[in-house]
C-alpha cells in the first residue's frame, strides 16, 4: 500500500511529488497515458504547459541560453523525446519547463507509472484507484492533480495555427511580440472572454470580441465594461468558421459566419484567443467527491487543498477555474503535499 498517490503529471502533480518525495512519502505518480482519446482532448502526460512553445511568466526563467543546463539536468533519453526548440525562442519552452520539474521529482525518489485512473473507491481505507490498464493501486492518501483542458472551436485551421496566433490564454500569451500592437480577436461571451479582451487591450488598441448571440453571457457589470471600452468592439451574432493565415506570419484573419443569416465577413487580425471555457478532468470522480457546478473539484476549506473526502487532496487546474497558470498549479501542488503529509502524521 502506498502512502500517497498523485494523479496527474502537469506542474501541480510534479510539484506535489517533489514535496512528498522530500518528506519521505515515497510518492507514486500516475502520469496519464498516451491514447487516441486523450490526444483528441489535448489531455496528455506532462499536462497543458507541454502544449505551448514559449513560457515567459514562470519565475526563474528569464531569456537566456539554457542549453547546457538542460543537458545536465535532463537525462539523454528524456531529452531526446522533447520537441525541437523554435529557433527564435530565448527562454524556456513549455515541454522543457515541465520536464525539468519532472526531473526534480524523480531525482528525489518519485516513482512514475503511465496509466489513466478510470475509477476510484474512497468508501473505505485503503483507498483504491483503478487504472485503464486494469491495475489497482491502494493508498492512504491521494492528491488529485488531473488538470483541465481548454475548449476549442474544433476547426481544422485552429489546430494548424495553435502557437502561431491561436491561443486559449491571454494572460499566458498576450504579451508575446507576435500580438503586440496588432488587431486581435477573442471568441466567447462569458466573464472570462471579456476579461481576456480587456487584458489584451494592454498590448493593442483593437480587440474584437466575437459572440454568437446578441447579448453577452457575462455578468451585467462585466458586460457593460466591455461595451463601453474604447479598444473593444463587439461583433454580435458571429462565429469564426475559418482561421486564415500562412506559415510565415501565422494568423492573418478570420472568416466569420453569421448566426442570423448575414453574409460571411472577413476580419483582419493577427491573433485569435479562444475563451469558451475549460473542461476539468473529473469524469472518474463523479459521485465520489464533491464537485462544483462546473465540474471542478470543490475545496470546502478556503486556502486549503482538502476535498470533501478526508485524506484526498487536490491541486492545480482541476480545482481552479479562475487563475489557471502553471505557477498557481505548482503552488497548490506544494500545498497539497504538505496537507497530505500532515494528515498522515495525524493518523
Ligand atoms: C496552450 C496553452 C498555453 C499555456 N501557456 C501558459 C503560460 O505561458 N504560462 C502559464 O503559467 N500557464 C500557461 N498555460 C496554463 C498552464 O498550462 C496550466 O495552468 C497548467 O498546466 C495546469 O497544471 P496542472 O498540473 O493543474 O494540470 P495539467 O497541466 O492540465 O495536467 C494534468 C495532467 O493530468 C493527467 N491526467 C488527467 N486525467 C488523468 C487521469 N484520469 N489519470 C491519470 N492522469 C490524468 C493529464 O495527462 C495531465 O498530464 C497554458 C495552457 C495552455 C493550454
């Protein structure tokens, strides 16, 4: 039986593993599996951050030549699995960042298994987790860090331009040079979409907010802010039907379909930010612990990582539909491991 099992291999899971391993809990981390279904859902081992080429906002990684450090910190076999660096990249890439956090967790004794947890039994101790492989894992405590996946529109052209003008996170990518002082678009109509649009106005004076209805879903006060903002223009009753661009420049425009029968309209923009929500990876937890209305793991005690089941803790985006950053995920990973350690000590 394990003392602690960590589910998920993004920044939250690996950081929890570093703390649990250094506290002699000998953690077992279940990293997810590479399957066709997971690929379709952008839910792969190493997490969401591994899907992005540039990470400019993780503390400790200013622009600089990391090559010697990466060679010494990451084993050759793992380094060979990293995607090639984009030539113009000056700091750390997403895959490199999470690989470094993994290396630190493994260095301190974390054991890693490739499997997807498909079922949990928290009704008695030890807790039992069942993997898609059929393996059963028994443990005294669990840290759930299974993350979330950004929802995309599902267009073929969207996939082509991810990391080259299509993004699901303005806070992560808005400050990148490719978006500065260029017209940009956000698609969505909720609070998050308006906040993304407002955030982007720090870097450009023209942001189109594209919404499929004739009024925003955002709360009244947030919607009013968007409508009165001098740099935001709302395009009502429209949906992107194709993202235009080329290999050299990335995104150059959008074709917008009308939801009320108007002709298709072409819009010149250099970036599209998709803000149509996130899906938490909590299918395997339904009915097993408390989830929020949106399906994220509920945390009954403010500023703690406890869930509704004692001995089960949570970290990262799976319990956070608000901050959704690698550093906040890593921070709660640290907290969850400390909470698990203290819980075990109290038993
Ligand atoms: C395109 C993109 C760019 C981004 N850029 C930045 C950026 O520049 N800076 C920044 O701070 N943040 C960025 N983010 C956000 C950041 O990546 C996330 O906030 C962060 O990765 C969340 O970490 P996490 O560990 O909570 O979960 P995730 O990264 O989502 O990882 C969850 C892990 O759990 C695994 N998993 C899921 N279900 C199961 C299961 N049932 N069994 C086993 N394993 C499972 C998955 O395989 C995955 O490895 C970006 C996100 C995206 C999508």
